[in-house]
């Protein structure tokens, strides 16, 4: 465990005395924890338990509790914990197809929309491509005789006999959960409400489309609602198990100390909140009700943390690069983190707002192999936490982590601050035996260098997807690298993409957990309208109608925040989905005060901004073409007090001049460009802030290692971030 001093606002200090806020991010190899205690930011990493992530969380809470021994104020026990959790339970269930047995009720005649989809072929010329199987089998799809038209007019209401027939058919099927998605329910939910009322007494979890995603495109909407139902029972049982384990840790501790009665322990049961894919936290009840909003919660925390730390160092345009044990997540940020309206998880469309994060199967645990043609491949298969890389003591196949160790980039005795020793001799012996079995003539050093080059190529392609392919020039961005393995590869990736600066934030291996800790409470609302507005001044944006629709969404938000007993001032962020008429997809733009004015020729009104964004994204625009306002979006935010990193400086330290040179903790051979170079190894905490240094260098710390090639200038800035100049 490692400790970092921080400065807290008065409000945050009051909260920290009454409740311990612990942010936990569950990864494929490690479970990362970050919390603030007595004005100090602390970090802890434990090995993940993929079979039941709550076991690793319980172990982390036990270790946190062990550091908070008797003699403290009663309100600082683990019973007063507020647990902020980034989870991969939903993601893993989708990837492994281990969710619930779902029944789908939809409009009669549209039962197969979930299977027909968009008929888009990911590989156009692959005649043997297997389509992604829907989450609901044909025998569990039920059609309701009802109809609402595109304008919201009810053409046919479901009769009592029809509702009775539906209820009995679903009852006989005995599903674990029920998804309801009727045609045009976003325009008028009346029929969907009737069907919901008819089946709610079956006692199954319900996912209803007009509540989860009141938007057009029936395939994407139905897929999202089905996915929600698929995850509901699993997420509910997981959250119950997590709460039970958290309570058990406190009970064991208080029974040992004898400091609390059973009644007081019950009153101070841990409060659990969950990170959403949209970059904000939500109450446990909301996450259990709508788990589809949590499928990328861990990566979302990393992006929020990266943007927050980069902002402190003055970087507003960043490419985030989060390399963990099993995968790498990348994203582009310009000023603030933005969400996208349409995403895909496990080959299935998801319509709820999610941060625009691109993921590839490349991580420290990614397995190396030779394909049938003898070419070296890396990933997407991963050794994960069990058995893990060879050097962890149980793995038997070489991974990216083993390659970094064999090239001298990872220091065996300085992993996790020396708490865990990497077995370099085992990695060398088993990797050599594996190469011999493969019939490869490569030496260990050549093989390791090849593994690094291949995995770097995979991650470089991912960075191009979120930058060049979206109209961004990577030369205008800084690369913010984090995760346990991010700093090992960042400089080489920056060189390949001509990115001028790399930033390694403080606590890089636990930045996703830090991002969860500083995330605001966020809820997203939307409604499809399909209004036509002109590209010129012939027709104005219907401002009065627009205000009315936004106020309806705001009223719904206020009601939900009150129901969950949140306190504080709500902040509203309005945006609009726009497109040229007859286009298939939209661009999202903020709704600004300029959109309320009377001057439609204003260069900052919504139509002018849409033309400019279309030009930037696609390289052209149509100034005179009619524009459609497709969907209103409202993001409601309750701000969380932010811990500000600040080094503790004593009077003696201020009087003492910093050393002229930082002494390395060791010197070791490290391979750069297939040559071994004697390289100083520094402990990050020893580097003097503001003093420039030059590579080669290996920077070690508790949660990560950073490799700096020869000739690159680097320094630690006033925000404790490590900055590396590439060009």
C-alpha cells in the first residue's frame, strides 16, 4: 500500500471525518482501491478474483480495515464506508454469455427485429461469417397485438384478452427477466404501460423501453432493453453479495474490538454506489435496475481520471491510453469528456450514453503465440489473474508482462513497491522451453522485442481509430498513459504517431479508481422528437417547444434525484442530436444560449455549429440542406468535492536546497532498439519536481513502471504528473 498526501476542501474534509469514501475498480488482473483518510490519499492493489469479484473487494476492505486499528473515532470504521465501485460483471456476462434467461414482449410482427438487426456485415467478403446470436431465443419472443404510429397516435390498444394471453404465455415460459419494447413507444408509451401492468405481478425484473431509452431505431432500442434484462438478475445478486461481504468485514472487525452493538452496526451499513459507462456514479438501486448503464464502468473511471489529472497540468486535448492486464482502452478528449449515443458491446448495439472509448485485447497479460503461418501474434487471449503471467508464479505461456521483464523494463524486486517479487528466472526458463516447443529459432531477447513490437502495433491502431479516423490530428494532443502497463509502452506509441508529449499521471496504476473517486453523480435523459429545421434562416429552431421538452426532462430528473435522497444543486447540460435530412446517423452538439436568440444567421447558433462540426468530422457540409433535430439529451450532474493533490512540505525541507542530482536506486541493462543499454532506475518519489532529466531511465512506483528511451527529456510538474517530451 502507498500513501499520497492531498489537500481537501472544507466540505470534503467534513465528509471524510464522517464517512470513508473508497473507490474500487475491478480489473482483469488487479483490483485497485483509492481512498482519502485524514487528508491523505491512499492506494492499494490486490489480485482480482474473476470467479467472484466481490471476494477481492472484501479482501481489499479487510486490508484497509487492518490499517485503521482501534483508538480511532467510531465514525471512521468500515461500517461508515461509502463504496464507489467500477465493475466488469456486466461486461464479462455479455462476453461469456452468462446472463439471465430473458423473455421479450414486442409488437406483433416485429418479434424477429432483434435477430434481423441492420444486416450489417463486419467483414464484407467473409462468406462464412457467423452472425452474433441475439440474447433472446425465438421461443422467448412474444408479440402483442397493438399499434402506435410514428406520430404517437394509438391505432390499436391491446385488449384485456390479449393482455391475459400474453401474461399466461410469459408465465409458462418462466423467464428470469422480462424485456418490453413496443413499436414507437418513445412517441407514446400508453400501450407499453398497459403491457407492463399486465405482467408486473409475475414477480420478474422488468426492463421497459420508454423508461430506459425513449428513442427511435427499434433495433437499437430493443437490443438495449434486452441487454438490460439479461444483466438485471446477475447484477442484483452480485450487488447483494458485495453488500453482504462488505458488512461481514465490518462485523468481524467490530466483534474483534467489541466496540459496537449490533444495532449500531446495522445503522452504519456501507453505502454502495456504482460507476456508469457515461462517466458518473449512480445509486446502487439505479445500477441494479438499469445495469446496461454500467457495462464499461471501469474504463469510464479511467477516462474521467485522465482528463482530471491532465487538466491540472494544463493539457486540454489528450489521447487517453489505459493499458491494464487484459485490455487497452483509448479515447480522445478535447477539454471535457463527452459521451456517444450509439455504442457496441460484445457485438451488440447499446443505445444508452457511454463515453466514447475504444477497446482492444492488448494488455500485460495478453498471450503470445505463433499462428499457422509462423507469424508472431499477441492477444486478444489473456492469462488474466489466474494463472497470470509466467513471472507471477503460476502461468505457463509467455505474456507481454514476461516480455517486458525479460527486456529489463520491469524490475523484479520493485513490483508493487516490493510487496510482490516477479520470478525472472522462472520466466526465462519457461519462455525458453516454450520457444523450443514452437520450433522457433528466436532468442529470448528477439522474441521479447517482437512481442513488444506486435502489441504496440495493435495499440497504435486503436489510437488511430479515436484520433485520425475521427478527424483529429494526434500531433495536437498529449498522450496520457496510465494503467499498470501504460507507462511501459507510451513513449514508443507517441513516437509512432508523432505525439509531442507523454504524461504519466500520479498513481497511474490506480487512475481508474481515482477517476471513480472524483466522479460526479450523473443521470442521463433523452427523447426523440424528429423536428425539421432549415440550414438557412427560412425556418427557426422552435425555441418555445424546445424549452418545454427540456423542462419536462428536468422535472423527471429532479423527481429521481429526490427519490434517491441526493442533496445539492443540480447542474443541467443540454445537447441536441442533429443530422441532414435523410442521413442515417447524427452528430451531437451542446445546446447553448445562442440557440435561444432570434438571429438565425448568428455564427454560433446550432445550425452554423452543426455545419462546422460536419465539415470537421467528414470533410464536407451542405449549407443549404434541411436539418433534422432528432433527439434531445439532458445530462444532470451533482458535483463531487475534488481532492487537490498537494505535497506536504515541512519547514526543514523548504530551508534545504534540493539535491543537484537524483541518485538512482540501481542501474540495470534495458533493451532499447534491440540493444542493451545500462539504464538508471529511479523511484518516482525521489524525483525533484520541476527539475528536467534525460533518458534512458526506468521510473518505478507502487502501481506502475515507466520506461523512458534514450535522449527523451522528462520532469515531474507541480501537479505531481510525470511529463515526457517526445519531439
